[in-house]
C-alpha cells in the first residue's frame, strides 16, 4: 500500500444516496485476476451508454469537475463486499471519499487500499455540495495527521474520526497483514489454548 | 450484566486487542470462491507465504459457472480462466475444492451449511457479503474484502472493530402464503437499506423460532441488505436436528458433546442491546420491491409510494424511472417477462419444495421465461429424486444446474435491458441481473405466482383457487 499524503484538491460531487458497489464496478468486470485496470470501468453503466459512448450528463464525463476527492450521498458503498470497488476508485485517481455515512465492508476495503473514507455530518455534507456547486475548481485540503478536512472559501476546518491503528497504517503505507504476521506466536498460543484441531 | 450471544462468540475468538480499539479475531472457517480470491493467492505467492491453516478453508466455484452443460468446458473465456485459476491455486496451496463436476459443488453459502462445515459458535468469513447466511446457525459470519481473504489465508485471523448489537424480535404467527423472505423484506423496508450499518443483528421471537433452518438462512442472508455486518439466530433443537449426520458435523459422542456446548449459545436474559426493534408477524404480508435497493419494498397489495420524508427525492425518482414505475400505481398487475428462482437466498431444497407444491398442476404464462437454479449439486440431486424437477418441467420452468446464475449475471444468465424479472435473489440494484434489467425481489411463492399469472400478483389469490 502507498503512503497517504496530504491532499489539496478540487472535488467531484455525486449526491446520489445508497450508491452500491454494483454501480461502482458492475459484476461483469470482476473477471480480472489482478488488481489493476478497474478504473476504466468505474461507474461503468452510469458513465457509458451500451455502445461505449460517454453519457454526457454523468459527472465524471463533465470536464468542469475533477480532483482526488469524491463527495457522495449517504450510505456510499453498500451491497457487495467486492474490494474491486475500492481498487476502481483508487485506480481512477481518487484518494478520498467523503460522505455522511459509509457501508461497513466498503469502508474497511477502502482503508486497506490507501483510500481514505471521511465521514461528515449531513449538514457539512450539504455545505460541501454547495461549495462545489458555487465553484467547481475550489480546493479542499485533507490533513490526515491532524484529522481535518478544510473547506474552500469559508476555510472552515472539519475534524473527522479514524481508528488510530488505521491512521498509522495509512500514513506509513502498512497493511494489516504485516501486523498479523508479527502476532504468529500469539495466534498459535490461542489455538493451543482453545484446542483448535488443525 | 449478561452477555449477548454475539459477544459470547466474539469474546471467545479474540486473540489480542490492538491499541486504539480494534481486535485480532480468530477465524474458524473460511469459504472462498473464484471471484474474490485470485488476488489474495497472488499476494501470498508474492510474499512467499503458505496458507497457514489449509484445513479450515473450503473452496467452490459458483459465481461464474454456466447453469447448462457443466460437463463441458466453460465457453466464456474470462470465466473459464477465473475458475481454472481457482483450481490451480487450490492445488498449489493444498485447499479442498468442490469445483465443477464435484457432487458437493454449489453456491458457497448453500454448501457450507448442507455439508455441516458451518456450526454454532464459530467465526466464519468469506470474500462475499452474503456470508451473513451462516449466522442462522448461531455463529458470527460476515463478508470480507480480498485483502482480508489474504490475511485469513496467511494467519487465520482478521483485524476487526467490534460492531454494535441490535436485536430484531418478530413474535406471533405467520399468515398463510407468507415466507421467511417476506419477513426479511418487510424488516428491511422498515429499517431501510442503511438502517443496520454498524450493527450485528440477532433475530429473535416466536416467529423466528418457528422457522426451519432453510428459512432462517434466508433471513440472515439478507442482513447485509440493511447494511448490518451480519445477522445471527441462537441455535436450538431445529439447528441440532439439521446438523445431525451431516458430512462434516461432529459424529456420535462428539455430536452430543458439541450439542451440550451449543446449548450455551444464547443471549442472557439481562443482556443489553444497543438497539431493539419489535415486529408482529401478523402484520407481514407477501412483499415485493419496487425500487433499486432492497429497502424499497412494499406489501404486494400496496401501490408504489412516493419519497418518504428524509429520503432524497432525486435518488428516489431515479430509482422509479429506472424501474419504469410511477408513484401511486398498483404493483400487482404489472406485466413481467422473467422469473428467477435461485441464489443463496432461496435455492435450498425447502424453497424448491414450496415452489413445486404450488406449481403442481399449474403452468407458467406463455410470455414468461421461468428459471429455477438449485443452490447446489446436492439440492439438484434431491429435487430430482423427489420428483420436483418433473413438476417444474411440466409447469414450463427451466430447471438448471447449480450456481449463482442470474443473481448477478456473471455467466450467460442475464435479464435483457428494460425487462422485468421477479427474482428470489437478494439485490435489485441497477444492472444487477444484466445491464438495464429491472429486478423485483420476492419470495419463491410470489415469484412462482408471477410466472403463472404473467404479472406481479398476490400469491394468496392463486392458493385459494
Ligand atoms: S447467489 Fe448471488 S448473492 Fe449469493 S453468493 Fe452468488 S452472487 Fe452472491
């Protein structure tokens, strides 16, 4: 996993709610056996017509909106556990997703892939959508070290929560597996004590 | 203070706490399939790691497999490649694989329970959100991402934060024509698609107790559709009777010892839940969905609603437009083109029996294509033995070979653009059953009734006739 760096970027608004991982990356694109290239099919059926031409009214096809930050309506990433959804967002270039709440598995998958999910209150989310609407190029700042998201114009700093362990992982590019492997002795001891039949 | 069932099982599996609040959780059983495992195997290979406890992993091929001519090589190239990759990886890492052609092959959440691999008190994971199904046996079972599949391969453990606990109690007697699928669609329609996020749900109450294991699995299966990490039901005599004599269940004296242990698995009387809901079984009627998430469900007797307060009107409107419905129109009477009976929600032998009992002597409408896809080879074999397959054929249904099939359309079984499918699966997301497909979720009975009537219909009217 790559280290998470401080971000100053404009944001892409996707106010739809309950965006499920079948929309983020449809099942028919899950046949790859590597982690790369999923960005091409990110939001495939919202982004392209069936003949492969771009759908003009979809936000990712609007050159006015770009950036490392995706701002989405509540319950983002619900549905399937496919980690491909996090891979697709990351591969496309997103490093942060902001919403008023995330589906559990998606949130975990994002954190395991260097994609930072930031949960804000519904009021702040509305404020962010308004800020983007009034100036699509305005830049937000994400400071993971201090757990803040700075809004453009008002300069308002919103703090967000993150598990301290997960924060360390993101900042240093560590993944859970390194940590778990370091606990091998403890795991074996647990198995012996519980009489796990191996 | 007493403990919830969830906490009893969780506490028994904590290997070590992690500074900051997460915990290292030991995993008893790991199921894998071809779609979410290849990158995890590659990760192991890159690090030069073996699978730590190969005996605790069971593999099957289900998502990509064709439901016709399974004895022939898979025609679609990418699907074939993914399934072959699984076979190769299982061989390389020494894992048990119930692949195509094996008498135990089937949808991962159908075969685990039917083989007795799934047992009360266990922690179970799979790179698949419907792993929640296994919770019906009183275990903590949940879906994980591919990075976590790799972690379980390498260490048999996961880093987890403890979810909050919710209890949903359904008391009373179910009405005729109402199945467990209706119970869970009803619950999700009340709690919404995000209403369970952050929670692990225990289902309780006399209506839940009265259900068979198959019916309980249908309920736990869809816990994820309200955002819950998983759902579970305390094991009881129904659970023990189901498990007795299964292939990987404890045998003989071991079974009795295990049963004694399993009997301690319940929420203490004074256990406190973070949230509780109570529902009356008598209020539940056959349910159908009208929108593009499983929370958008109504009684089949109701009309398509408008956006509720708090619901985003734009998102709601987009869903209705996708489905070709208008607020205020009656859902019953809507002409449909397809019926799909299958998926890890409703493809077990009991589901097939219910459908066969209803279909006997009836025939599907001419304009409807109707497909029944059994959940496993064992279910398929039993359906043939019991003469169910013949009834399906006589009713004009296509009885296929096991797999996920049109639940997610990764194989050839897709619903064409703009057409309606009444489906016993668990997700009515846009494009789930094929690009542009319109999915109406329902119970196996309601789906069978739709096939016969050629339209969405209240199954109870056909049951009286
Ligand atoms: S049947 Fe559908 S929901 Fe179940 S495991 Fe297969 S694809 Fe997933």
